C-alpha cells in the first residue's frame, strides 16, 4: 500500500495548500477539510508523525508532477519557460491590457490565454484574464481564474479583490465578504476594497433583517389559523 499511501499523501498536501491559499472559502473549504480527513483515515496518514511524513513526502509537489506530465504529453521538454517565452508572454499581457482599455474583452482574453500558455507560473496573467471575463459577465470563469492566480501567489490581493467582485455580481454575498476581507488584509490602504466590503456587509445585514422581520399581517394570519384549528 506504500505507493497508494504516497499518492494519497501528495493529494492531501495539495488540498491543504489550496485551503491555506484562501482560494477556496466558505462551505467549499469545509467540504475540502472533510475530504482531507477522510483520506487521512482511509490511508492511515498522520501528518503529525515526522517519520511518516519523511517516508511519504515526494521531492516534487503534486502540481509540479502534473505540470511536468502535461508538458511531456504536449511534446515539450522544458519544465520552465525560457526567457524568450517570458518576454513574449509579457508582450501579450501588455497587448491584452490595451485591448481591455478599448473594451475588446474577447481579444484580451485570447492574449492573456496565450501568455499563460507561455508562462504558466505568472499569477498576473490569469488574474488579468479574470478581469476580462468579469467585464463580459462571465463571473464563474473569472472566479476560476482568480483561484488559479491565488494557487500561484497566495498573497495576491488583487486576485482576492476581483474574486470578491465576481461573487458580489453573482449575489454570493458571504463569499464576496470573505474575498474582500482577505483583499483588504493584504492591501489595507485600498479604499475600493474597504467600500466594497462595506457595501456587501450592508446587504448582508439588510437581508438578515428582512428575514427576521414579520410579514405584513403575519400576526393576524396566525390568529386566523389558530381560530380555524380550534374551531
């Protein structure tokens, strides 16, 4: 069971890093924690045991192994982008930024996607693509790109901010609040994040008050029901 245990350990480590990055929040984070606990139980993994951790830990993370496999399948032998690739990716990013200013969002997405293909380790590219998706109203895609950016750079405040904007647009107020809160922690001087967080908190408060407020005529209806049931 050694190889299976090593694979399970690698999966647990990857899922744990996702939780620590803050890319997954709310109910999804709780579900992920349960999944980790189940894997630990099934494969008898105790990460508090240094000897076991030393025995099960691989030289590369699961994400690195996966990226290497994808590159190999695509016929690429280079594990890291060349300086030329990075330079071209930066040019594509700048081109995408100009297209965003011209409101050519689909073309901007294409530029950012090409940049990501050349340099998959740069968190700016998926974060910028998230902004383009958001402008087009595709907020779920924007959230996925923000999560991708945060998996590369867990302290990327702008990615949290853009994710908060998309959650807000989808009316997922709790996740929007969590995202804006994290963005503000990383960039405490941002008035935009502060104002956005305040707006979301006001909406949450208003929603909670509405839920607790009795419906018009509710008391009278209740009395009528009582009269009917006692009749």
